[in-house]
C-alpha cells in the first residue's frame, strides 16, 4: 500500500499489513506492519500507544523520537528498537528514509528488555549488511514478492535482534554526556541559520570545548563542524530544489552571512556551485 498524507513522499513510501493466526502469535516472533518510508522535513506524529514493538533502520537523514520526556535521535545507518506501547512522538527536520517493521510475539518483550537495558529505546550505532538484508527480506515477504513460512520470517526477526546484541554497539543514552550531545544535535537541526560554532555548541552542552568535541565525535561519528556542514548542505539542496529563494536568501537561511562563503562550502561538498546545482535540476526536470 502507498503511504499518503502530509509529511511523506508518497511515491517512495509503502507499507504492508499482516494478520497472523493465533497459532503463529502463540509460537513465533511475527511482523504486523512493514515497509519503507520517505519522510519530508517537518513530518511529525504523536502516538499515545501502539500494541507492538518496532525496528526502524535509517537509510538516509535522521529521525527524532521523544519518549517519557527524553529526546533520542537516530542517525543515518543506525537501527532503532522501541516499545511502541510507550507514548511517543516522531518528527523530522530534514529528509529521512527508513525501513521499518512492527512486530510482536512471545519473546518480543524479553528481547526488548534485554537490548534496551531498561531504557526507553535501544539505538544500534553500527550498520551490518545482514540486518539491512533481513529488514528487506521481511518487507518482501509482507508484500508478497517472496514466500516464506512463518517460522522463517520469525528467524529473520530473531536474526536482527540477535545481531543487535552481537554487534555490541548499542547506544546507551542514559548518561549525562549522551543526553547533552543529543540536546546539541536537536539544537543544530532547529537553528541551522544561527551561530553554530564549536564554542557555542559546547556552551549549550555545558561541556568544555575539548571534551565536547571528543564526545560529539565518539557519539555521532563525525566532528561538530562536519555534522553542521552536512545538515546545511542537505537543507541547501532541499531549498534549491523546491523553492524559488535566491542563492543569497538560501545562504542566510543556512547560516552563512556571505554568499561567497556559502557557495565555496557547497561546491566543496557537492562539486558544483548552488546555481549550477539548481540549473542541473531544471534541465533534468525538462528532459523527464
């Protein structure tokens, strides 16, 4: 089924439903909903409670989640495991794509408790190809493209959860440093047009400049400056593609007072200037 409604690119968003019988429910881990979503910037959803668990692998961008008053950000190539019975909010500040599977079963809660370690969510920080392939495999079964017995589908879900533990890179976000870095990541996404110098970000985190830079790289996987630049490039590409704003206006919206500085940054990152990037899109659209 195509996903429709504001907040999604309906041409790239699909999901599939399953209705397992009682024998399957009593015996195996089983999927209920699975698919792939393409979120637009500004998407938001509030769930009071959904009676299952969810795995979501972020293919591009990042997804923000708020559970029990705490903010979590799942970055590109990370996997989320959460108990959807807990009220939660989802939102995006940039384009985001994922694979997702809602599942349940006799051992589902035990897996969740073990992997989340009494936290609201578990975020697996490193991608493994087997996890991604298993997510795709479950979606293929749900869509009807592949035929597998319920026990084989359960094995795919079990394999993902087992790999999460074997990967040994679960992001335990309960300590103060993780919470501080997540706060900064959220601040960056919401203030791309403002001063995001490392001194400013370290002050927001209430950490020393040196310790903040070290902790940010360890948790996010890149330096603060590289992360800010990546988000600004994503925002610039989005504005160049879907708005009529001038390059000067876009440069200011992305936090650059000088159009030439913005242009140089964009060309280093993309290989062409902002004007050339927009012209290429126009030519591509005309030829379609």
